[in-house]
C-alpha cells in the first residue's frame, strides 16, 4: 500500500539506453517517494542519470523496468499536473515570448467561480494578466514580443521558467532551471522560488549542480552516485524557514554544504577514475 502522503512514487526504476556503443545503464534500482508539498533536490555528477529520471517522471518515455506513479496513477505520458522546465529550453521557435507563455494557459482549466466544481477555460483577459505577471517575474517585459532565436541562453531559460510557473501545475519538475543564468538573476529567481514555496508549498523536484542552491531550496537532497545512477544518500535539510540568501552564511548551512559537497565529490572522482 502506497503512502497517501506521497505525490510521486518512483518504484525500482531502471533505464537502459541503446546506443551505438552498446547498452548504457543510466539508472538502476531508483526508489523514491516525493511527498505532497515537498521540495526535493537531486544532485550528482554529470551523466549520472538526473535528466533521465526527470524525463521519465515527466512522462516523455517509459523506464525499461520499474514504475512511476503520480497521485496514485501510473505515469504513461505527459500530464498537465506535471509542469516541466527542461535542461535544454524547449521553446516553440515560431511563437513570441508572450505566446510561448500563453500557450499552456490556453489549454489550462481552472475551477469555475460559482464553486460548482466545474472546470472552465481561462478568458483571454485572464491569460494576458497571468502572462504579464510571469513575464515581469523573469524580467522580460522588453522582449515579450521577441522570438526565441533572438534571445540569449539565459533569457530563453527564463521564458521556459515563466511558462512552467504560469500554468500553476500541481508538481514542478525542474532540470537545472537556473543553470544558464547569470549569478544575479539566479540569486533573484532562487529567492522568488523560496518565497513562493514557503507560501504555496508546491511539490517540486529540482535538479541542480549547485550544492548551495540545493540546500537553500530543499527539504531533502537526493545525492546520486556515478553511472549507473543509483541513490547514494538522501540528506534531510532541517534548516528552518523562512530562508533567504543570508541563510547561506549560517553555521548549519555551511556544515551541511561541506557534507554534501564531500559526498558529491566522491562520485565525481568515481567518474574520472
Ligand atoms: N537518448 C540517449 N541515448 C543513449 N544514451 C543516453 C541518452 N540520453 C542519455 N544517455 C546517457 O545516459 C546517461 C545519463 O544521462 P543524463 O542526461 O540523464 O545525465 P545527467 O545526470 O542529467 O547529466 P548532466 O548533469 O550532464 O545533465 C549518460 O551516460 C548519457 O550518455
Ligand atoms: Mg542533465
């Protein structure tokens, strides 16, 4: 019997890719329950299978064996309850920044105001308001009518973040969403994300290479081992909320940072062997 509190359950997942050089075992024996309202960060050396795991949870492709459930249902494809920011920003090149953000909102349904439990589509005014809010959040007001090919990597990534946040999914799956951003924008979006999470407690799975980022955001950090990706250790982050950038200077933060860093470094060395 699955724990009712578990939002996404990963049960003994294995992923083998067929490549030119033979089979690549990307994931082996991954089991993890992500609880409702939990923020989980995943860290681990490059190539250990982090994106593979996130893409399987997103429903892009099935695992070779094992099972993922979301809200108790087996994941068999993508779903509106799972919002994704991919490692490679997957924007529609033929749509402007604004239209990229509005795209998901057009198919999004919200509960009707009359409390009847019925769902309705958003009006075009509402869609515009929501898009405006998120364009502002990622500071792309000047580029709202630009096409992706005219944006820098960091700007494209900000559009992808805005697009995922805008549809307000039950679960956010974020694959190094701040990886391509400059330090200032990254710090600012981290702070926004902490504050939003403290308010809404949306279930998040967040992949990052940045250990400070993982600690400041997460309730639990999953450290993955070098390929084939397995879970090496799960570390609880018992640093109280509210957290902010100053939290990074506290003793408990630094102690945890040293610990997680040492664990990840061990796996990095294993890859280089
Ligand atoms: N489509 C594919 N076909 C064959 N092998 C693949 C494919 N996608 C990923 N791999 C292999 O699977 C392993 C895990 O890849 P994945 O992208 O999940 O790693 P990652 O942990 O996200 O790395 P990074 O931190 O660099 O983003 C790697 O060895 C990679 O070469
Ligand atoms: Mg990756």
